[in-house]
């Protein structure tokens, strides 16, 4: 079975305050005599479900086309927290396995519609990221719009991701997906000079 854990992108999809919303422009129309329909899109790369490149928060960080693809495919552990805002710790989850290569965090944020940007949300702090790194974690995925507080300037969560050679996914849609073990597939596009990439994230059951 496959679970689509991707937010749908429309003109109403919420973006980080001040960022560029999704705008499709139908440049050629078959209804007007063109041989094809042709759409040009203007949008932030941080639209909907997306991955961050290290360049997003460090001047010398890798662009998204240089991020390690193997981190975005493989066994993942999905866990639910009922925490609605603030920094997440290990105590906010049921006991995790001794080794967790990829952790996906389902919170009440998944219940929000696509057009709503949450005023507050839970986020993995640097301490949680360091603890997960000790368990062999390579990827953390959240349904929140950021790895840090919305008003954070120093971005400790993001920087901890890079410090521990991990990657992250934001704005997952995890409503209706049972906790447990899955195969995650969430590959970024091979975009040059880009700080992020939308992904089509899916979970596949293992049995």
C-alpha cells in the first residue's frame, strides 16, 4: 500500500509569511488554437512538501542538486505527538527504536487545511536532532513549516541538521497514516543553484 504524504499545491497553498505563493500561468491554450497547453509557474521552492538544501541557511552550504539522494529513500519510522507548539524532545513521543534512520513526526499540524499557515507549531530542537543522530538518523520529516520557531533568527534546528550530516523534509501531510515502519520515497528535483525543492513524498508499507 502507498500513502501519499504530500501537501497539494494550489494558488491557495499557504507559504511562509512574505514568501512567493504558487502562481500557474497558462501561456499557450489549445482552446485558443495552440497545438498544446503550456503552463509557466512562479513560486517559492519552499512550497508545500519540500526539502531544504544546506544553502538555505548557510552561505557555503550545498545546493539542492548536491544533497545526498540516498537519505531521501529508505526505511522510515512514523511517530505521532500531540504537542501543538514548541520545541520537541524525545519525551514527546512513544519510545523509539534503538536505531532510526529516518524519523517522520506527525503532529496536529497535519489536520490543518492547505491554505492555513499555523501561527505556532511543534519543531525538533537541536537537542532532539543530536539525540536522533546518535541513533543513526539521516532524515527528519515534519508536518510543520519549519525545523525552528517561525521567528527564529539563528535557526538552531536547521543548523543541527547540517552539523550532523542529516537532511530534512517540511510540510508533510501525515493525517490518516498509522504510526509504524515504512519505506519513504521523497526525492528532490535536480535544480541548480536552488535552496530547496518541492517533493512528491510517499510511504510504502513494508509487508
